[in-house]
């Protein structure tokens, strides 16, 4: 049996590796000896990178690339450490405060594991208890800030629109604001499509068309929710399918000695149908 190259090396604790990363970020942000680029960053300038790294984690998972997942999770962890370091420099909070806050939240939201609540014994019960705890936290936060609470509070506005639509619908459904079967969901899609067609027939303004298109997309997301499907995953799958079929067209034209720009729409459609047949 061949030993792992690291078999004889002493194990490094998670605490030590995390402390190393935190210290690296502190040195990078040192105003006298750090990296000029890292020193210049702010919460706002780093935010797009944070979102990008989260998507790259999801991409590694979708590709089932475990090695890449390890690297992408490290990149995402760096973003957390980066934000925490900037907050610490402002005297607001540290990485330890971030870790403590999420640890407290996880214990609070799992009373059946960390407390004496023995009424939760399946995933469905846990989901209901989780949402109830989140609602209590939202009310407490609103009271603390002197604001009226809403059931829809806490759903980030910067989420991808499809994801946010799904979360809004799920949240509203928790108090029964929902249809109990597919028929009215499908009827709503037909209704929104008809309204969009009406706007098109009357040469509606771009603003009106955008509003009607948004209503139609929201209704389609609702259908995905009722089918227990993730609309983001469904659209991602279709994006990949479109990409594969279009690349088939490009290869087919190249093999025929033709340029993409010179192909007629009829020729492109015929090759698109050929691409579909290769998937059967």
C-alpha cells in the first residue's frame, strides 16, 4: 500500500490555518508595508468579487470537480476574511465576531440538536421551525431599529432576479398566499402572456413591455416552484443546451466550408434541428 506524501507530516489544525489566512490579510492591508491594491479596496469594490467567487463555487459543484471546489471555497473564504478585516480596521467587528454570530445563529436555529426541543424529527419539521425562527429574528431586528416588520424583510435585493422571485414567492406561501394546484398557475402564465401580446399589438412603450415581460417571468418562476424545480438550474441547463447546439452549427458550417455570417436563417434552422437529433 502506497503511503500518502503527507502521511508522516504532523496534522495542521483548522485554527492554525485560519489564523495564518487572517494574518496574511492583515499584512496585505497594512497601510505602510502592504499591497497597494488590497489597501485601496472597500466593501463596495470587493462585493462583485465576493459574488463572483460564490458563483465559481457553484460552478465547481455543478461540474463535480472536487479539486476545483477546494480551491474555489478557499477563494470564497478569502472574501469573508477580507470583509472582516476592513470592518475590524473601522472598529466595527472582526472575523471572530462573524464566526461567533453564525455559530450563535446555527445553535439558535437548531434547538433540537443544541437544546431541549425534541418535537422536530424530520427535515420538513426542521424547515418549518427554521422559517419560524427567521421570522422571529426579523421581527426582533425591526423592533430594534424602530421599523415595521414585513414578512418579506431580509430577502437580499442584489440576488439574481430569478432567485429573488423564487424566495419572495416561497416567503409569501408560508402564510397561505399561494395556489394549491397547478391549474391557476398555468392560467396565470397564459394571462400574462396575453397581456404581453396585447402590449405588443398596440406598440406599447418599452416601459410597459418590460413590466409585462417581468410579470410573465415571475409567473414562470412560480410554475417552477410548484413543480419543485429550481428555475435557476432549469435556465442554466437550457443555456448549456443552447451553447452546445450553437457550437454544433458552427462546426457543421466549418466542415461544409461555410462562414457563420454567410449562412441563411433557413440553413441555420436546419442545422439546429440536426443538432437536436444528436441529443436523442
